[in-house]
C-alpha cells in the first residue's frame, strides 16, 4: 500500500465527517489489516492533529456500518508536541521539615505557584510531557505505607472533557502532609509529567506542583431570567447525579424565580426540592418526564382526509435509501404502481442520484451501487416525476411514515408541495393479522400466500404493497369501511394495544388539582401500565389532564422523533396540537445522535430545531 494513500479515497463513506480530526482530506492511511474470520479491520492513519476519542469512535462507527464489520480499530498518528522532560524534584531533604523559603503559602498545596494555562484532559497523551491541568477531584485513594515509612498521593480528577489519575510515591523524608490536604470535591490545579503507570496500567500524571483553584461558576447576566422546565436530579436513573438542593441553590444564585423538577417517572425529589425552594426563595414547579405511550393516534392507518370510496385508484409505492435518517440520508430508488379492484394498471420506477456514497451494507441489502445511480435523476427530478405519476390518488406504503418522511424531506429541499393522503399497510397488518408476531413486508406477504418477490427493491416491494392492500380492502369492507376515511375508523376500533413503544413527555403541575392528577398518573403507570418502564397511555392522560401542562420533551419525544423521520408539516402540526408547549433544546443535548452516527453532523440537528420552531 502507498505510504500516503488518502483516507477518504479508501473510505469515501467518511466524507460526511470531513471536518473532524483536523480535516480528513489531509489524513492518510499507512496500513490496513482485515480479518474476515473475526469480522475485524485494523487501520493505522495519520492526522494533522490528535483526534478526540469521540472523533475516533465516530470514524470507527461509520466504517463499521459501511462495511458490515463487527469491530474496527483505528490507531491514529499525528504530529507530536515538542516537550522537554523535567524530572520531578524532591519535596524536601530536611528530614520532613520544609525550609522556610519553600513553605507553601496561600493556595499552594505542593511545590510552587502555577502560572501556565491548563490544557483539556481529553488532549493528554503519553507524549504530552510536562502539562498543567485543572479540574474537580472525584476520588481520593491516598494512603500511608508501612514499608519504608512512605506514602502514596493518589486521586482522580476530571475537567468534564476527560479524567486522569494523579499519583506520586512519597518517601519518608518528603512532606507527606499533602495526602490530607486533597479531598473529594476540591477544585485544584496540577502541574506535572504525564507517565505510564505499570501499577494502574494507564496514563497518570506525576505531580510537581499543586494549587487550590477557584471553580468558575458561570453567571447568568440576562436581564430577563429564564425558568428551566426540564431538570433531572439523582432520582432520574442513569440520567443525573445532582442533588435536588444543589439545583435549587444554583437557580437562586442565577436569580431565577422558579425551577421545575422533571425526573423520569418518579416524584421522589419533591420533598427535597420543596425544602430547598423555601430556603432559597425559589418557586418549585413540580413535574415528571413520563414514558408516554400514544394508544389513541400514535399509529395511523390513514394520514389525511379522503371521502373517496375504498375501491378507488390508489398508488402503492416504495423507496430505497442510503440509510435510515431522512435528514442526512437520501433516496436511491422510487418504485410505484397504480392499482384498483385487484388490478395493476400502471407502473413507475426510477433510480435517484443521492449525490453521496451508498454504504456497503446498503448495497449488500438492496443490490444498488454507486454506479447504478450515477447520472440518474436528481431527487428533485425524481420527486416531480413521482408526483406527476401519482396525481391526486391516495398513496400506500408499508411503514409509510418512513417512506413519506424521506419524500417530504426531498420535497422540502426541492421546493415542492407534498401533502398526500397516505395509508400504511404496516399499521393495518397489526390490526388485521394479529396472529403474526412480526409484520415485516415479506412476512405479511407470506402470511397472505402472495407470490415470492425480490425484497428491498422498490418496484418489487411496491407491487407487493399493492397486492397486500388488495387483500386488506375486502377485510376492511367487512368491518364496515366504505370510504378511505372509514378505514381509519375501523383501524382505531380493532387495533391491538401496544405499550412497548414509549416516548418521553414532560408533565408540569399548574395547581393542586394538577398535583393530584400527576400523582394518579404516576401511580397507575406503575400499578397498571408498567411495561419495562412505568408508561402513561395517552387515553389515561386525557382523563387526568386538568391542571397539567404537557411539553414535548427531548430528542426521545414524540414530536422530535417525527421530525427525525421527516414527517410532513401537516403530520407535525397534528402531533404538536396535543402539547401546551414545545421544547427547543441546545444542540449539545442531542449531540449523541451525531456521535453515534445517526445523523451526519450538527447542521442536521439545527435543521430539526428549525422545523419545530416553524410549526
């Protein structure tokens, strides 16, 4: 392999992460090893700077997904900083007593005053040499040693970009009082040398100078103070560690007049919040972030309104895509057929140029390659052709929210109107074929004894959707459906309850009636509707909504999920109409979607927020 082979030339699927690691266009691969038996790839590559751990994880995740691997290891090389090693000095040579001139003064705990600026812990490597770090101590394991009358100074600290252990052996003649001066919660500054500890089998800092630091508390200088309506305490399992009283204390420091408490499914923090609110003069808004299940209209068989008879002409369609996210992925193929009365009347099929690389696992699934879509119609041209083919007919798909979500996103980017009436055979199969445990397209087709087909190609899947709908329409007619609108009424009546798909939702108390209703909702969520989590069905919430404000919550909320799947404006307005207020969260709150490779970059998250603001 060439010594300077471009990283993006070998792994074009990383183009979406081009800005990371100092610029992937400047990175090159020096070695690649693949083990087919272990489904593993090891890569050695050179970058212009030290990649952050999150960047390495993102690159490995994208390569692993592109090539269907079980494990990807990336060993980064980068320009090393030029540092001069300065061996640590003895703390004392006077039999345990410091000379008068060397005594710590003020905030100095060990050594001398530190004047050099600290570096983020996330940037530390074994080649860093002499460094200064600043952060909070979260564990102390310093101890006296009986052997040779020595001691070990040892504590762990973090600056929230990373964590590291600070460790040093103290001889009998050294000043060992330092081991009693550092406690959990202290904010300190350390100057020392980065070394490898054979004992810890990890990177540590051997300190030369230690100072007490003053932790910076960010001020709130806004003239009009905000009120935080989404707060977790240590009572939110796996989501927060903060003490309720500390949260209220910080709100008071910032001059906030009130603050909400919204732990996951529980009210345990209420007494502590009440006491702290009384102490600091902060109003407490009691609430919960519940696990909401939409058992009323969460899954629709018919989206939109149509009085057309059920034997009208409909358009069954399917799409293939580069991935699962309507915001960052693109369509690669559209297939459709016009059908009525069990007869296929006309067909439509086109490749779509996604203007991006098709990942290897997608090619393996669909058989569609980059060469297949090269020179194909753009998404705007393909959408215009499809809309012309479909006309005003209702359209039908299996898991229709996915397909229409991609089309809605493509239409929005192309300046096209896309507000069709659409039906979902996936939702209908749950209601009409309750004996099936899974309702994937091929399973529903087999259950109805339909002919075999080439699954995961748009034109073939569209034909199967038409055949499935052709079987479902007589079954719906037997249940009393005469028009397209009637299909939804029948579906609502016969669909099975599903409590497994919960979303997050904020419930805030307005008054005593609301507090009583919140307690009722939380109680029933545990006693009657507990399904892995304490769920709150929409039907139950409607009964006990008086005195409660309903918020759309975070990236795990119903509305945000619909935005991620590219739901149409009409669908988003329908969902949003149930809520009293909508949350717009900082990009950092949902950055895990970027880190996990679910979306391409932060611009996608910004677009999600813009859509919520728009509605």
